[in-house]
C-alpha cells in the first residue's frame, strides 16, 4: 500500500513538472508574440487572442497542481483583456510584459508558496476597455461575481467610476477559491447564479473565519420580501435592480465605508 502511494506521488510530481515545463515554454512563446506586436509585426487582435488562450489553458492545471497564485494571475490576465479595445492603448505592451514576468516567476517556483496572491493581484495593472480619464485609480480590489452580460458591464462601470480595480467571475464555486487566495477589498455578488446561488456564496463567505471580514454586497431582482434574502446576514447590504439601482449601489458602498 505504501509503495502504491509512493508511486502515485511520483506520477503526480512528474505530471506537475511536465505542466511547469509546458507553462514556461508557453510564456516564452508569448514573450516572442509580445515583441512582434510591440513592433508592429503581429496584429493586435492576434496578440490579445494568444494571451487569452494561454491564460485559459494554464489556469485550470495551475490550480489542480496547487499553484494557486499562478492560477489567480492567469485569471487576471484573461480578465485584463476581456474588453480590450480594437486599438490597444500604448500601456498594453508594458502591462503584458509584467504579466509574463510574474507568471514565469510563479511557474518556475521562484516566488515560493509564501507569496501572497493578494499582494500579487494588487501589483497587476487595471483591466483594459474602460477610459479612465481623470478618474484616480484607488487601491481597492473589487471582485464582481455575476454572469457576463450588459448588466454586469453596467455594474462594473459604476464601480470603476469610483476608481476601484474590478475583476469579474461568472462562477460562484470558483469564486470561493479566488476570494480565499486574492482577499479582495469588496465582493459584489449576484443573488441568483448557476450551480451555487450567489446568496449561498455570500452566506458562506460571511461565515468563514478567513473571509468574514471582507465587505460583501448582493445585487438582486428578487422581491424585497423574498424569503431567500432574509437568510443573508444583516450586515450584507442588498441592492435591488431597477431605476434606483445606482443610488442603491452608492448607499451599499457607503454603508460598507468604501465611499
């Protein structure tokens, strides 16, 4: 039995090393693509596509092999490019280089397990696709857990108008891992979500010692008297969709001392 366990460990270690080698090779390839894009030898949309594909491909195995910081950064890279404009701003080349350098460090194990994903996330550039203008970016990380769509984009823009750095997840189960790893300053959750309801996620995060001090707000189209909303801890503000949504969101942020 001991030998069987040992053999399984050896196999897992081998698979992990194979993934690390593949990740390093992929990231080195992205470095070449980035250089081509920076000097106009590759189309900008091709650069964006290559980086997003790599982020999605590496993200799952990184989490499976316990390289959770790398998985978080992979998600942030994909999120960074989700709303990339047709014409990329000049900052994108240096931003993408920062992602490559950090991911290589994590893949090669130089950062070690002691590196906090929370601090890594805060060192990454804010996502593309939003014209910040004169808005001052604040060091406030917001995780928005909502299905992708127009409503989510609206909420994201409202939060960005406050200067917050926003990332989006459309999977409540994955959100558990992301929250524990990246420790956002605020979590905004849609009440109704596939697989695991957003209400359940909010209740769980509010109860766990490692996450219970993170401010949470819930967005919903449910009737205010809906029994499911009564299950939420009293300290979690509920923002109802509708004509007064903007005001409701502002009040929720104010109640959480984030305005």
